[in-house]
């Protein structure tokens, strides 16, 4: 029906008032002209025209006034305005802005517990309604960090502010005002330097875009707000649950928002040890995935997310009646992972990291091979074998992986010790997330052996590569140069994580296409870094040929021992890159012309140095590498050797002919020393 003159005038008045209210909110949110905003906000709710006295407009104007009062530091007045708003509204609010400003007002009124609860509800509602990395949600995250810093809770403040900065950098860039504001808040925290260093690495031009995508996917789709809140704030889970249930009943939400709200309700129940309740919510959510408008792959990813949540839920029950179900749900996650196409591999990696962080990667043989089988054994020949272990190829859907099978010894004590070593290797490998370190996908146990499924499936190891191939092209010379940089950068990363490899040798460097990978951390050592990370006593599990002198002598040893071993490998790579075969190289550094014994580098450093000085076939680049780097890595005294970081820096600064790898640049992976 056409509007008459009176109806049109009323409609025009409504639009004008909506525009004025929006203008007031704009002034308040952006901290512009608080004085004018306050005048409007105080006048509008009680103005004469009937259209201004409706409840929603009063609430809107009061909320704008509260923002103005908090923005100008008048928190006591903001508390009074909040009481007025609650009276006008007459019901519990589902507006995250209300809870955030309630928290801000309470935090400056010495009501910290109430503030923490309100902040938590605000963040949860924001993450559901807007998304975890929406500007408004990140603004709330920053405000929580700011309040925690004001309460001198610097560690939790760093957690919120680091996440906020990382997300803002990803979404808006470094130079956006919100990013700058969040970084300043972070900078003001005590002991903020490590977090600031991680942000510098994250924002580095060489930081992989795929890796950023994976981290973003993990925070936006996998990690719930409850996980961040429960570790850093005192929160009332029942209040959060009630707020979400009211939101679900009073607001029309998208399928994605409904999924997020119910998932958080399940996590609230989990945090209160109400596992059956959490399990029921998660189980019922499976049927609602079809309400989310997304493609077929995303639908499967949502199923994997729910299955992973269910596995986490049942893994927490004590005693542990849900172990079998936990592994069933974990298996489902793996089956989904292998159906994710390569262009979305960042999602698969994020899900695998989450599986790993919750310790959900171990199975029995029956669980692995029961239909539908997780692994298919192949007829390919063994990739290698030793006295107690073999490596062969297995298949998961269309992809091939390496399987390391370790046989248990018959003696009970030796079996116990071996199992401890295996768990240590797995723990170390899981702790290292780097493009040049093999990844453990999953493990499973049999009666007489332990199996580790790893990625990638290598073409060969470095020892075989150098022995079987000849460097006769510029492309191969460039490749060996890149590998030298990759290995030194990776060792610097390993040491930065307070880990020593302890058995670096060419056989423990894998080659896959044009990439190299460190593997076999079975002898590795995790330490609490006190500056030296020194151990003494008998060294087990090492390979004598590449051992440092102090290891052979069972003397004090530390990260410098790894540097020595890598230096020996770099010497071989430098010789090979000059077109010299490994047989010629070893003949040149052995004792006596006819000697055939395996070279022991710990007593051969003088001969190695002499060989590099007199060998005419060496290129200038190889000679420069040895003179500038390698000879400082294989010195007798550990304290006189370069550190792994120093080796990387020297290679990057002085040996310009060595090709850099954009994935493993030291500035991206290793904190400033």
C-alpha cells in the first residue's frame, strides 16, 4: 500500500533517529568528540517524540553513553548507567558490547572477579556472533589483555595480547591502528620480549603464507574461546552457558554461529568435568552440520572437528573407560585428513597439530587395520634395516608414508629402556615443527614391536645420495649449497627449542626431491636451558664416526657436539659440490694411503684441514665455506666452536653464493640471540 503523508513523516523520523543513534555510537566506538556524544546519548533516550522512547532505542543510546563514560575514564558513572540499562532492558543481554563495558567498568572499580566473568562472556559472544578473528572480537581480546596487565597478571596478559596482535597482523596488517594499539599494550607487559620476537618472526616477509593460513585456521576453527579463557581467567562456566543458551533461543543465528555456540557449551561442560553432558551435545551437533552452508570438503572438516572434540572429551575421563572410543574418534579424524585436497593442506596440518597437542595419535594394531583400515601395507621393498628396526612404505588412502618398525628386545630391562627412548624420540619430534624435520603422523603398538608412521617418504638418505651421485651440473651445485644452508638453519632452530640431536650423521639426513630433513631423534635430549645444556657420563646411541672428541671421551658435552657433527657433514658436502667423489675424499683424509678403515672425525680434524688446504679440485666456494665456517665447527675444544646460529649468520653474510631457502630462513624460525 502507498504511504500517506503522515506515515511517510513518521518513517522519515525513524530513519533520522536511527542515523543519529548510529552517529553517536560511531563517536563513542572511535573515541571521537566524547563531549558531543555524551550530550546526544544523555538526551536521546528521554526525548519527547514517541519514536525515541521505544526500548531498543533507549538501550542503544544508553549503551553509547556507557561507552562514552568508560572512554573518558568515568567508570563509576558507567556503572550507574549500566544499572539503568538493565532496568530499561528488563532481560539478560546477549550483546557482547554490554558485557565488555560492564567488565571495563568493574575492572576499574576494584571488582576484578566480576570483571573477569564479564570479559569472558563478552569474548565468547563476540566469537560466536562475529567470528574469533573479527575486528570487534580482537578489540575485546586486547581489552582483556590490557586489564590483566593493569592487574599485574602479566603472563595471562601476554597470552591474550600475543593472540590479538597475531590475528590483527594477519587480518589488518602491521600498520593498522588496532594492530599498533595492541602491540603497544603487549610491549608494556613484563617479560614481553619473547612474545614480541615471535610476532616479528610471524610478520617476516619470508614467513610462509601457508603456515600463516594454518595458524589462522587453527585459531578460528579449532581452538575455542574457552580454552584460552580457562587457562588465564577465573570464569563462571554456568554464566557463559546461560548466555549462549539465551542467544540460541532469542536470536536467529546462521548455521555456523549455532554450531560455534553449541560447541562452546560442550567445552564449558568439559571444563566442569561433565563429560557425558559434553558428549551428548557434541553427538547431537553432527546432525546440524548440514545447516552450515559450505562445500563438501568443509563439511568433512567440520565432522573431523567434532570427532576431535569427542576424542578430547573421552580422553579426559578418569578412570579411562573411554580409551577405545577416544581412539575410534581419532581414527575418524585421520581418515578425514587424508581426504583433504593439497590446496587445503594447511587445514590438515592444523588439525594434526591439535591431535598431537592432546596426545591423540597412538593406536593399537587392531585399531589401525580394522575396517575401514587406516593404513594399507604395500609390497614395496624395505627402505632400510638395522639390528633392531626396519623402515618400509605404507599407504594411507592415496598417499605414501614411511613406517619405522622397532623390535622389542627379549630382556625385560632392555625393553623398558627402549620404550623410554622411543617415547623420548616421539616427544622430541612432536616438539619440533619445522619444514626440514620429519613429522610423526601417528604411532601404533604390537606385542613385539613399536611402529612410527612418518612424513615424508624419503627418496634416500644423504649418505647414499653423496655416494651414488656425482655433482656434474650447476643445478646440483646450487642444490647442495641450499642444503648446507637448510641444515645449519634447522640445527639452529633445534637448539633454540632446547633440544640436542646427539646423533647427527649423513644417514640421519633424508633426501626427498629437492629437500633435506633431519630424522632419528632417538638419541636426542631435551634440556632446561641454563646457558650450557651440558651433560656428562657415558654417551649411548651415537655414531662414533661423526662424534665430537668430548663425546668419545665421555666428557662434558653440549650443543657444540651437534655443531661438530654437522661440520663433518658440511665438509663432505663441500667436497662433493666440487665434483669430488666421496671415495676420493675419504681416501684423502684417512691415515696412510692404503687405509680402508672408516674415518673417525674426532681424530681426523687435522687431516681434514690439511686436505682442504692442498686439494686442487676444490672450488673457491668450497674453500671459502671450509675456511669461514667448517674449520670453526670442528675445533677440538667445544667452547671454541661456532654456535649453530653463528654458523647460519656467517653463511648468510659471507658466503653469498650459497642459495637461501625461503622456508627455513633463520630470522623466521630462531629468536634473536
